[in-house]
């Protein structure tokens, strides 16, 4: 239960990171890293709770899928954004946009 609770806390922190971070790349980083960690902790907690059953085998397959696909998808998304010309956020960009208002 502790691992599942910690995984849930990490997922909520990642959601706040997506809402609070200023730029595309920082938001994507918050979502991808915390999502993988949070999901891994939740799945490990479920594995310990289910014991050695068919469900634990399915959970292991799900964990492998998340562990490999989430970072790959994040890298692909960042690469596509970079090719489209999305620039990384600079600290002075926030000041310039707020001074226009």
C-alpha cells in the first residue's frame, strides 16, 4: 500500500508539474519522468499485493510496456517539436510576455 500511495503522489506531482512548468520541453519532461516513476511504483505495489499469480505476470508485461514506451514516446515527441522549431523556454520570455499586457 505504501508503494501504491507513493506512486499516486508522484503522479499527482507530475500533473502539477505539467500545469505549472513554463515551456513545452519542461512540461514534457515533468510528465514523462514522473509518469514512469509513479506508474512503476504503483505496479510494484500491485505485484506485491497480488502475489505469484497470472495477474502478476500481466502486471510485469504492463510494467515493461510502460517502462520502454513512455521514454521512447517522450523522445519522439521532443524530436518532432524540435524539428518543427519549438524553442526551449528562456527566463526572459516570461517577463516579455507579461510586460505586453
